[in-house]
C-alpha cells in the first residue's frame, strides 16, 4: 500500500562517544533527529505537479539547511489520491516511524483527513498540494500551515484581476462535480464584485467527457470576453486543446483556467495553450531568486521546472526547520502546536516566494500572479512559458482572516 524511501542528511552532529552503549547512542540519535514525511501522488493524475518533484523539493530544503546541529530524515509515500490511505499512512508515520511533520498531500479530501490526524497526534502538517481553503477556514487546526495556493486565491486573482484588465463578461465551462461547481461559484462572486457580469455557464459530465465541442459552441455564442474553465487534469487539457482547434480565442474570447500548473502547460504545448490566462504563486523564471532555486533543484534532483506545489514543499520544509532550530529539537518534537506557533511568529524568507508571513489561521501569505501563456514565437528557451499580467499582494489575494470561519487568532 505504501512505498517509502528514506534519505538521511547529516546535520553536522557528532556521533555519540564510543563509551556510550549502542542502545544509548541510538536513543540519543533518535532524540536529535527530525523526520519529515512527504505524502504525495507518486504515480497518478497529480504525479507531475507534485509527486517526485515534491520529494526532491523537500530534500533540497534539507540539503540547504545542513550543519545546523541536528539530523533530518526524509520519508515519502504514495497516498494514491485516497483519503483513507492518506490517513492510514499518516497514522503509521506518526505512531510507529517517528515522523514529526507531514508535507504536501495533494488532493483536498486527503489533506483534510491528514489535518485531522496531525491535530489528534499533535504533529505538524505543512500543506502545499491541496487547493481547499477550508484548511484555513471552518476546518482549520493549530497544527496546519497551508502554503502555496487555495481556491479562494485562485478565484480572486483570476476572476477579479481579469475584470480589472477589461475581461468584464464571463461564461463558464464547468466540470459537474464539487470542485468544478465550487470554482465556478467562487470565481463568479469575484467577477461580479469587481463589476463584471456572468452571462451563463454549461456543465459537462464528470468523469467521462471527451468531446467538448457543444460546450465550446455555447461559450462562443454567449459572446463573453472570458471563458472560464472550471475543470482540472485531463478534462482541462482536452478542453484547452479543443478550444484551440475550434478557434475560440481567435474569435475574440480569452480562455481562463481556474487552476492550472506549468507542467500541464508543458503537456499541452504552446501552440494549443497560447493566450491562456491562469494564476500561480510561483514561476521559475519570475526573478533572480526563483531562477536560483530552480537551478539548484534541477542540478541536484533533475526537476526541470518546479511547480508552485514543489516550491511550497521546499519553502514550508525550510521554514519548519528554521523554527525547530530556533526553539530546540526536543520542544519541537514534543508539540506540533508549539512548532507551528513558532513558525507563525517568525517571518518567512526563501528563494521561492521571498519574504512573507503566516497568519494565525495557518494561511501563508505571498503574492498571486496572473500570467498569460506565451505564443510559440515569444518563447526563448525550454519552459519559457509565461508573461506576467498582474500581481496581487498576498494580503489582498487570500481570504481575510475574519471571513474564513477559523477560530484561531480571534480575540
């Protein structure tokens, strides 16, 4: 059911003296070892945007943090995108294997399950993979930090920012299940709040839809300036490909993907994806620091272009290790709540996201970037895919603390 791999990076600690018994040395070493468990999708639909790249990103953070007075071990496992498997692996890690912090957990249902276990066991959950904003809303816990992105931020940046840029009429093509419906509803709210109008929507059956032509015809007939694609994975890729073949964007409409990653743009190719608008909180070619981080993780682990999930795994692991050093290994291992509180008290700083903060509800704040996918002739090098349209500061991009329904931080 699980597939665990462990890498041990020595943090510059001298081994127990020869006069100490073998058993005593093992106990001392364990007490001075922090274990990170990367729980992700190693073989399924989310493999490219999380998976092995998330493991590599955490290992990169550990490598950069070496020689800080304690040992760090990295474990990994595949949750197969199932909440029960994610929960069972987490319990095994925390009860038997001494894992102190669980990282990534792409997939919202799996992440909510892991958050509950981490709270029960008083360990740390560093969520980078899941989209649900409930992790810092009604289902927030004092043991969870939510890093890279969430549904509120995506809807806010893509919806409101596009209206401000002139895309004031929308039509949605939506996957008919909870995620698609939620993204349509959230984005519609931001479009309307910014002064735009929603002209209509159409929902396609999920799963099983392969022909999007009738849905795209209805989108075109609406004459909306923006067609919002509230879908993900293979459905999103197929819809974008068929929109390109149909010539939808050549007829005046903009395509907006409500959640998309650079690995999916790569799979599509620029010929099909050109002109597509999307939001991410990390892009490898954004600035000198993001390029430096990318060069390190590429050189060390072969990750060509990290996604925002990979960047979140790296940054959250690095900040957690800084907090452990600041408060001491023993107190950090003893209480996940205390470790998360120390993370919240310390400003964040890393090459993936720059300077930032963590709110009392566990929401990590950093800017959101509205990008447009380049045309083939505009791309100068491999993975040179985005041009920046707008930036939304973190304090404006993510849901206000008072509106999330989380009791943490309230007076």
